[in-house]
C-alpha cells in the first residue's frame, strides 16, 4: 500500500485548543503536541513573511523527527510576481536543515491567476527556479484545469499537481483526483458555499465534512492507489477544530481500506483521544 501522510494547513490556530492541543498549552508547545497526532504539516507562515534557518531548526526540534514539512512559497512568487531566480535560490538555501524531512513545497496561485500567455511564461520560469525540488502547484482558476496543462505536468517529474477539494458550483475548479508523479498532494478546503463572501481564510474554511463526504474522498484515494507511492493530505479547515474531527474520520476510513495511518501518541500530558 502507498504511504499516506495527513496533517493540516498551519498548526497555530487556537481553535484547536481543547481538542488537538490540551488546555493551557502555549503557542510554543503547539507543534510538539501536533507531532503526537500527525505526520506532516503545511507551513503557511512562509507565505506571509520570509522564514529563516533558525526558525526551521526550532520546528525540527519540536517535531523531534516525527513530521515532514511542506513550506508554502512566499506571496511574492504567487500573488505579487516580484520574485526572481535569486529570490528562489535564497529560499532554497534556507531549507538545508530540513534534509530528510522536506515534503513537497507548495505554490498556490489565486483565482485571479488565469491561464494566459504572460502567466504561462511566468509559470515556466518559476518551474525552472525550483528544478530538482518537489514543487506542488495549486491553480484556483478553472482555465488551468485542461488537458494541455495536464500534459505539461506529466512531462516534468519535479512538479506535482495539487488536487484541491473546493466548494461546488461557485466558480472554483471541481477537477477529479489526478496524479502526475509518484508523490501526490491533496488539499481539502471544505464546502463553505459562502466562500466568496467571507472576510478571511479562516472564515472561508469554516466547514466540517460529513461522514458521507469523507467516505467519497477515501473511495477516490483508494481507487487511485496504484498511481502514487506517497500522498500528502492537508486539511485546511482548522476553524472551530473541524480538521481535528475530520482527520479522525478520514483515518478510520482509510484504515478500513488497508492504508497505514498515524495513530496518536501521548506526550506525557495526557492523551487527547
């Protein structure tokens, strides 16, 4: 069976206190508790500000070898388009401490990033900058979800198509699960139909998947098991601790299919579940 890693987008949401994190836990202790339950984490802080080796070393120390890290590329790469090859190399240079613990990097383009000539040229440049590193790319505009783009991804071994589960029928893609490399990447955003009306990412992800919805996701993953060796799944719905309950539900369903998923370990401060 392929290896499945499951975690969340970020780990600092205080909504998780009382479920994933024990009452009284300090923010500096969150990652330690997180690593008792999950085996990968998507670092979103690197999207908002530059991150240094000292910070990464601190994360590694708290994870104690129990986590793989996906770092989200800074918004200069995906939203501002001010990044350069030099910017990319500087970012890659700080990743040295993560050797052996680095999961795919994440490049998430906004809905405004349509497929046109200029953006295609830019994408080609970014892909070159990260040659040799696994780069997962999420496109929120439907114009990218077409066969020529799939063909392009299929030819390059270091770029990974991000499968993303979004709310339905609101102008976001609803592309079936598809894998172009032996490493797959899946982001679960929830089905909040008020996505466009919400004021923040936290509000957009205020959604808890139903048992039936997660059953369909598990079925989908199982049906594609021959197409990947490892799969990274990141729940984005940490709001109101939705991710905590949904991850338990999905793990149960994947385990029933024979996948091995991480079970919680006690941190010495009491098991959380």
